[in-house]
C-alpha cells in the first residue's frame, strides 16, 4: 500500500541568490567587470612601460628595413637570407661612412657655421620682436626659455641625454637584427598566443602589417633621398650657403613628414637671409618648389605603392606622440598609426564577414607579405 503523502511530495528548487556565482546575471556582470578591469591594467602598464615599448617598436621598424633590403637583394642574389641581411647592413654602413668620408670636413665646417648663423638670426628676430612689443624683454625671455627647456627635458628624460639616446639606438639595432634574422620564430610565437580558431585571421593581419611597414619605410627612405639631393643641388645652384649640410638635414628630417619639412624650411630660410635678401628669397623659392614638387608629384606616386594616410591624421599623431613620448615617439608616430590602421581595417572586415554570415576563409596575402624562409 503506497504512502498517501508521497503523492503530495513536491521537489522545491531553490533559485540562486543575487550574490551566488551560479547566477547567470552575476557571472555576466563579473565577466564585464573583468574586461574593464583588464583594460585599465593594460593602459596603466602601457603608461608605465612606454619607453621600453617604444624601443621594441623601434626594433620592429629597423627589422622591417633590414627585411626590405634582404628581399630586394633576394631578387638578384640567390643566397641565404642571413647573408643578404649582412650585405644590407654593410651597404648601409658603407654609404654613411662614404658620405662622411668624402664630405666630413665640409660638413663639420658648415655645422659650426650653421650654429653661429642661427644664433645671429635668432638674436635679430628676438630684438625686432622686443622693439615691436611682440615679445617680453631679454631677461624675461631667458627665463621662459629655461622653463620650456626644463619641461621638455622632463618629457624626454629617457632619451634626452647622449648616453641614453645612444643606448636606445643600440638596443633598437640589436633587437631589429635578431627579429630580421628569424622572423618566422617570432611570428609563430605570436600566433600561439591567439586562440586556435582565430590564428588564420591573425596571420593575415600580421602579414598585412609587415607589408605595410616595409612599404611605408621604403617610401620614407625614397623621400629622404629625393628631398636631400634635390634640396642640396637647388640651394647650391641658388648660391645659398651651407647647401650640403642643409640638404642632409632636409633629407634626415624628411623621415618625419610635415613637421620635418617645416623645421628644415625654417633653417633654410634663416641661412638664406643671412647671406642677403636676394639669397633669402631664393631659399624661399627653393623650399616651396621642392616641397610642392614632392607633395604633388613624388608623394602621390609613392603613396600609390605604399601607404596613403591622411595628412591631418599624420600631423595629429605626430603632435600627440611627441607630447606624450618625446623625440622617439615623434619619429615612430607614422609607423604606429599605420599599424593601427591595418589592425582596424582587418577587424572591420572580420566583423563584416560575421554580420553577413560568411564563413571566415583564408585569403592569400600578397606574395611579399609572408616572411621568407631562412
């Protein structure tokens, strides 16, 4: 005979409380909070470790230069990759040493002359501005300059001294050399840090970043060579003093577009007017002619085969990077923005494929995008 109370027995399932981990709502909120907390930690780490991160990124930039040179040599020399990188380094050293060997004495003399000329011209401008009431007196001006130098020194303390800059450049060169010698090893290491279902898309993004970096740097180097040589020849033909040194400075500063061109233009015009009004006018003509030809003819041709970034975005990134990270950040602003641009474009393509319901599929990157085998 069955128990009459058995039919009345009902299992009571207790709902999880608001503070229990088995509550789906609690788990969802914890996941959301952990994402924001991790993002805050990542931002704090970037701020604290910005100088080492910039050195690492500089090593990537240097490695891209070596990789590009090795790939060019690989088209004519069927030799191992390591030998091609060594040849690339030797050719770069030979070029720099040859330039300074052939023109070293002339460059040294012109450098001293340039310093004296800039001091004289700066004093003239300061005196004229003080007479017109546009600037404070010399004593007040000296105090303002000292305060400005002190604030800039705090921003660029890591690379402000000669020893610090030399150490940073040495570390960048060594890191870039190791990365260029064995790119596959480091690429596989990065892929292992990504979930296996996303590794194909991550590999495509890495390949695009590498190609973009090489093309950007190739365009920069071509622009540096073009502006330096053309400026030197044009200033020499116009009779502007220190044409060779101004050409070298213009070529070096061309690595930082827009801002570098402005600085070289100020130097060029100041030196031109030191030799007389007519020479100063010729310096202005040369500056605008070279910059216009470079901006409307050379840069569009280079951008068509490299990376076309909006000028406003380039200038804004350079100002922000220089204010936050100093000189090294200013020099690396363009490559950083280019890498972010590639990453955002790849993420937008992935989101578009996901929203359209298309399955992710491997798309072969450009032929020169994949790292070479040793």
